[in-house]
C-alpha cells in the first residue's frame, strides 16, 4: 500500500507554473543529480498546512549546484548564483526555482545525512524524496528576521511529528547550538500547554542539564555575537558598533567577509 500523502498545495497552481515545476523535477530526475524537495511542499507533507508560494525549493549538495545549472542552461532557462554561500536560482520568465545547498547563515550545508534521512513522496505525480522533518526543523529554527520568523513553523512541525521524530538525531543536528532548539521546545510548551507532553521528558532533561552545566561554567572570554546566525539585519549594530565578533565569519563561522557583505547589502537597498 502506498504511503504517499496528497499535497494540496500543488492543486491550485497556474497551469504554466505547474508545467514548469514538473519540467524541473523531471529533468532533475533524468539527470541523475541527487536532490530533495523542501519548502512549502515538504512542510505540508508533515503538517497538513497548505501555503501557496511562488517558488519551488530544491536542495542539493554544494558540489552539485553547477551541474544543476548546466542542466537548465541547456533548456533556455537562466541560472544565477544569487548568493555563493547558499543559494542559486533557475528562472524561466516569471517562474523560478531556488537551488539551496546551505543555510543563509552558512551553518547547515546539505550533506549526505540529508539524503540518508529523506522521505519518499510523490509531488505532481512524480516520485521523489523530500527533506526530513528533522532537517526542516533545523533550518527553520534559525530564521528569526524582523520580517520573517519561522518559529510557528517549528511549533507546527513539532506538534505534527513529535512521535515520528528521531530526537537523538535532532539534538545532534543542532550541535553546539542546542540552546536554539531548547528555546523552541520551551516555547512549544507555552504555545500548547495541553500538549507539552509531545516533547519527550528525556529531551527536555538532557538540554536543561546542558543549560545547568553551562550556568556553572565561566562564560567565554571572546566577545562573539551569535545573533547574526538568527538574523542578517538585526544584530549588525552589535558587530559594527558594539565590538562583537560576527559568529558567521571565518574561522569560527563558515562565511567570508565578502559573503557576509553580499548577504547583508540588500538590507540597505531596501531601506
């Protein structure tokens, strides 16, 4: 028996856009380049919440991004490495696809584990793999911009998937940034007081034990602001005016000064 779940987001697309998405997915399948579908389609698959957006999110390994571009450049689509540290685009007239190989803060590179834990699904009647719930939670947990906050998405994923989550792997995925996960889990109990048991006791105890250990230790001497891992705009004052080091910057982080400048430049263009 098929375990596929019908994703309603695909039903109300403009026929031209739907045809473009189908073409993209089919060409990627035929190319043999490993990819995962994420974004609104994966989110609905796990939560049942449908949101109609104007793009398709494709996740690939960094080493495969150029190969994806070559496939679609040959079809007449334009391709662009919009941000070299995490995002490319495939554009065909008014429609486009995001090709994602890292997170915007440079801390969540698409690697083999993404594919090892992928979920089989069917979208536009095309069998493919989508990002796991753990990967969605990890990627959304760090999006805390002034204009976009994905905390509600994280809460809905936890609410819908708590029994199926690989909690040990989820904790491992956050690594030294476990405080970010703990903050979302604490908020979950506030958002859903009658459902707080959905978060296993051992998970909370494990993370709270880490917190207690951290409280009993001396704080780091280096003045680093990790807020830039959550928002590209709202903590610039800490870096530019208050003397904190940007946690995104090499060698502590995974971004160069040029990549950070390119990523933050649109902030000032929009003002």
